[in-house]
C-alpha cells in the first residue's frame, strides 16, 4: 500500500535520489487530489454552471451552444477549474512540505502563515469577484447597445470570461503577500514604498489594465482592490519591520 511522502526535518540531510523520490511522491499526491477534485466537481457540474450563470441578468441566464460537443466540453472545463480549486490547499501543502526543510524554524513558521494567508486571500478574491465584479461586468456588457444587437451568450465563451475574471480577482487579492515578501527578502524597503507611492499606483493601474477584462467596468473593479491592497501591504510591511526591529533589540539587550 503506497505511503504518504515523509516531510524531512529541519537540517536533515538527504541524497539527490531521496529528494527526487520525495518530489515524485508529492507530485503523485497532487495529481490524485486534482483527480478527486475533478470527479467531485463533475458530479456537481450542473450546480456549478448554475452558480456561474447567476451573475448574469435574468434575461440572459440561458446559455447558447453552437456545436454538438460544446455542452460536454464546457462541463469538462468547468469541472477542471473547480477541481483545481478543491485540490489547491493540498497542492500548496505539498509544496510547503517539500521546500520548508530548507529554511530554519523561524522562517518555517512564517512560510506556514503565508500559505494559510494565501488561501484565505484567494477565497476573499473569488468571493469579491463573484458577488461584485462579475455581476457588474456582465450587466454592463449585456446592456451595452442592447437595442442594436440580438444578444446570445455562448456557453464556452461566458464560462471562459467568468473564470478569467474570478482568477484575476484571486490574483489581485494576493498582492499584499507579494509586496510583503519583497520587503522581507530585502528586495525593496518599506521606506521606498512609502516614498514612491505614485510610482506604485501607476504600476498597479498597469497591472489592472493587463488583467483579463475587456470592459472598463471590470478594469475598475480590478483596480480599486489593487490600490487598497497595495496601501494595506505597505502598512503591513511597516508593522512587520517594526516588530523585527523590536525583536532584534530584545535579543541584543539579552546578550
């Protein structure tokens, strides 16, 4: 009976073959998690499609398909997307367990907190995208020049659009972790972030424009959280710097 891969302890040495064997085992666990997530999602794919259609205006909730195989393939892709989200915590845990022995215990606790926080921020981004950004974008797009067009929404295209918007919002909400990570690694300082806020806002605006979304409504709903989260990440970095400085001062006083 196959066993789950054992996580190496801090400072425990292992040969290259042992590392590769552990990596193979963890990839195998990730693939199993993805497969189980896909099967579970496929069982409930009808409900998932209903949930994705809910942000649409009531008169456009009936999606259109144009080819014989499109209904089946659309359901498969929805199940793959949802299955990946179901398996994501396990995938992140396996990545954390593989890389964490290379860090000392203090950094290990920080990495564990970062993994947990990344999942929480991802969920917050998906919720914001589903209840705020996606309804606003679909309402704007389906009502724009509606007197000029007979609007039929193709299932494959809408599922792709909705998925991209939700994934984009999930990525947007990870911004604080990215900025805090840069400051903790010493790549950029909190003083520079505070001093060059205008440059940061310009970069944030460029990121919002580059994210999926063909309409100004989606872009605005991506930009506003980016600006707020960027500002929040600056103050979070300042707080962590102060805590680190206080800890170093206590250590120096104790010695």
